[in-house]
C-alpha cells in the first residue's frame, strides 16, 4: 500500500510541476518533496521577501555518501527569473553566511558556487527557472552535473 501511495505521489508531483525533480540523482534518493505554497514560503523566507513566482518546489535527497537540498522556483517569465538570479549574485559578496564565490560552466550552464552553512552551494538559471543546490560529500559538482543533465532533458521534451 505504501508503495502505491508513493507511486501516486511521484506521478502527481511529476505531472503537476513542469520542472519537478527526478526521483533519483546520482546515487541519491529523495527523502522529502514539497511544492507550491509550502515551497513558496520556504523560498520567500530564504530571500527575506516575496516576489512573483509561478511555481516552486523543494526537494531533499540523501545517500550513504551525499546529502542535497534543491530549491527551485519558476518565475512568470525569463526576465523575472534573471532579475532574481542577479539579486542573488549581488548579495553573495556581502554575505556573512556564504564565501568563496566562483563562476563556472557545468554542462554548458553558467553556475555560481559558494560555500556556506557547511555545504557546497551551486545556483543557476535555466530559462524562467532558478535553482539552488546545497550539497555535501565528495565531488559535489557531480551531483550538479547529473541534475543538470536530467533537468535539461526534461526541458527539451
């Protein structure tokens, strides 16, 4: 019965959210998934303000060797999403919580890396969507690479 309920939940989350997370990223398994209102509230709390969002989710993953949380938001359009991304970029150099800001390309996507809260943090923009992946373990960039590979294939469908 529990497997049936989980299967329905995953099906609904995949069909409800146009950019829902893949249930497995690398060797990580999904522990928790929240969408819409609860995800909006978590994202607003992180930013310290409300702004227009079309959709959002927060997903928590773990394996024996890694842990990750993904905050994802979809703006009304790509201009709003870019403005949110730029706001994060401007805040990072002044942040007490995040250090070592670096820009890089992963799977042809511009990604910003910062270290903070005991985790490697990567944030990036794809079209009208902003993503923040906080992860810990060895070679955390591999988690981002795998996520991007799967996310880009969803977008192209």
